[in-house]
């Protein structure tokens, strides 16, 4: 297996070369264990494709604004865990849900928005339906949709392939769409989500 930044990061955490809390250590141990699990297949090309996809973007604000995107080992470990592991018997992904909690200003929302666009464009599912939800309409639209929309326009500035609407981005050629909505559980029925993001889930009033 080719040595990559996220594998090095996991090993350095487990070996104590990088200081980390108990949960991060356990995450890294699980990742390394999964790599050696005969019931699983790890596809590093999925991570490589994500890295190449992310390199097409530039940061949109802050001190990094205008600079090319470069994710660190801990961020790529998240990507590798979500997109890289498949069950050998069924071919389906091992992890169908994940909970990510990091300190403020660590680029969490930016990484999540890139993952949403990756799922929309590059993950190989025809008619992909990507949902982004948050506890409030303000969070969903002013933070998440604004970021996703600006990133998408970097790829397709003239809107030839991706059509932008008030609350969605649609790709007619593949029948894929990304929808943004406030997490009102009473209005969430009827969706066929292929990839979903719930932002600021720790502040949700309940799990509905």
C-alpha cells in the first residue's frame, strides 16, 4: 500500500508522535485495523481522486483566500475513512454515517462542502442527490450553500454544466442535484439522499 499522508498521520498518532485525545487515537487505531481487515477492501484511488478534485479549488475567504486548497493528514483521514472502505462481500461502503467534531476555525465546513461537491460530481452515482441541512435556514443558506455555490462556480464559472437556483445546484447531464434546507424533520420525507451533511449537529434540539 502506497505510503500517504493520512496513513502516516494515523500511525504517528498511535505511536505518540502526534499528541491527540482518546477519541482521535481510537479513530486512528480503527483506521489502521480496517486496512488489515480481510473482509474490507480499501481503495486509495478514491482518496487520490478526492485530492485531485480538491486541488481544483481556491479558498474563498480568510487569510487563505485565493490560495489553492491543501488538506492536512487528519482531514484526509476523514475522507479516506468515509470514501475509501468497502465491504468485500457486498461491495458497499463500510461506513454509512459519520460524526465529525473538530475545534472552531479548523476548516470543518469547508471540508464538508468539498465532500458534498465530490459526492455530487465524482463519486460515480447517477442521479446523485446530495442534501445539506442545518438547524436554521440562516446556517444552511448563508454558510453552507454560499460556500458550496462559490466553490461550484470555480469549476463552472459560466454555469454551462451546473445550474444554480435559490436552494439547489443541478446537473442536467447526470440528473444529479444538491439541495440545501433547514433541518425541519416534518419536511424531510420524500428525499432519496445519496450523501447528506447535517451541519452543527451538536446544537440540534433532538435527533429527528
